[in-house]
């Protein structure tokens, strides 16, 4: 009986199977997003790039969030969550297939185009999957539910550096750019095939529409009673939190391979495997976090994790060797609950405005394009450790949002 009660609290009646289905999709975008990060050292080797230019691979991916999040929210209103997920998977198939000619031609702009198209598909998938998981049960358990689903995102992120190390970084000892680039083709061909099959599976899966999440217009609200999504303070501040969080998570992961190498790792490939522990910490943290959120309020736990990550980053900045490496790796554990909690707190209480709130928050994932670039530029000019001042400020804001900024308040007025 106790087990049944827990299930009833985690999801609403009849939504267990849809929750399992959407959770599988979290694995997909966790894997693809992190695999894209593994391209950074590979592209540096192929095209002899500075950190700033190499980080453009991240920028191209996360720029797609800025371009396509609002259209994805509108697409959800038009065709629903399930069909949007299907469309997103097939867009990713096209992007992954484009890596084949990019590698064959050893063409940097074509690599960036492929990354951007994959990012467009992941954007639509995230914009649909995150609120869908959040609203599959009572609002008070949404942070725990989304944190549990995000644990599978972390499993994908854990595996991706291993794939990247095995295929991307295993041939960087050669000076033949064509040989290095060719290592990219196999994984993305396999991913394209897998995404195509998954898209077909989702088409035939049972994922019911969620009542009460239509657009405000569809819900029958007149224009005078509909507030702008920008008037919800906790949503706007949550979008900024996502901007900074994704930037710091991606930025640290992208530069970690080179950072670990500079701090004594024997090879890029060994350092890449160590990055998988960074993502493994996020997976463990999300599994534990889904339980911790039944004992501690989401905002409070978010604040605690934000301050802990800040302390670890300061330790990494002020030490060297193994201490500097492992304190950065441990940041992955405290990253774990940040995205799902900021997201769930940001869309809390939006009702028929949920898809718009999701679109705004997912647009802010463009932080993954902006913050890593500035970390890379700072690393080129001042060294990697000094560049960590940027992610430190991000962590401190996230702690602020959890403790103070996430509480719904009056409208944010704009001119």
C-alpha cells in the first residue's frame, strides 16, 4: 500500500507509462547535448582553433534554443506535446546525418550547421518534454518528478564522454585532419538511426494530452484577463537562472578536458573519461535529489546546492593538481538538481500559460551558447582558473533564486 501511495504522489493516476516514455527522451537529449561538448577538443585539433573559436560548437548548439524555443512553444499549442516530440526527433535525425558530409569535407561551417540543426531538434524536445513531465502529477511534486526524469538525462550525459573519448579523441595523435574528422561520422550515423527508430516508437506510444495546459486563448480567457508571461516575476527570474545554469554546466564540461590535462592528466582521452564522472555526479545527485525533495523544499535545496557548488569552484580556482581536478568534478553532483528545480519553480502556477512559460525558460538555455564562449575567451587571456570567476557568479545567482527569487510575487512591469 505504501508503494501505491508514493506512485500516486509522484504522478497522477494513469500517467505512469507516459512518464516512463518521456523519461526515455530525457536520456536522448542528455546524451546528444554532452556528446556535442566532446567535439570541442576534437575541433581544436582538426582546425587548430583557440578555445574561444572551438567553443562556437557549443554556441551553435545552444543558439538554437534562442531561435526555436518560442516557436516550439507555439508548435505545442498547435499540435500538442506528443507530436512536437516526434517532430523534434526527426529534426535531430537530419542534423546528425549532416555530420557525414561535414566530416568528409573537413568543413568547419558545415560542422556548425549540423550542430545547429541538432540543437533545433533538441530545443523542441526539451520545450515539450520538461513541462510534460512536470504536469504529469500534482504541482507540489513537480520538482521531484522532473528531477527523477532528469536523472536519465544524466545517464545519457555520463555515457556520452565515453563515446566521445573512444571515437573523437582516440585519433588526435595524428596530424591528418581528415582522419581525425572521420572519427565523428560513425557515432552520428548510429545516433541518426536510433533517433529515427525512437521517433517511430513515440508515434505509436500512448501519451495522452494533459488537460488544463492549453494556451490561454484556447482556454477561453479574454485578452484583458491574460497577463504577459513577462509579468510573472518568478518565471522571468527563473529564465535568467536557466541561462546562467546551462552556461556554467556546459562551460565547465566543455573546458574540463583541457583543464584536467593542464593539471596533470596524462592524455586528452583520459581526461575525457574523467569528465564522465562529472556527469555521473549529476546522475547520482538527481537520483538522491528526487528523494531529498520529498524532505526539503525545492527552493531551499536549490540554495544549498548553489552555495556548495560555489565553494567547490573556489577550491578548484585556488589549488592545483588532484585537488583542483576533483573539486571541479564534484561540481557535477551539485549541478544535479539545478535545472529541474529552476524549471519547475519557474512554471509553477502558470496554468494555461505553461507552454509560454516553458518557451521563455527554454529560450534562456541560450546561456549555453553565451557563457561558455566568454569562459573560453577569458581562459585564452587570463588562464582557465581565473576564467572560473564567471561560473562562480552563475552559481551564486542560482543560490539566490532558490532562496529568494523563486517565490511568486507581483508582476514585472515593462515599458
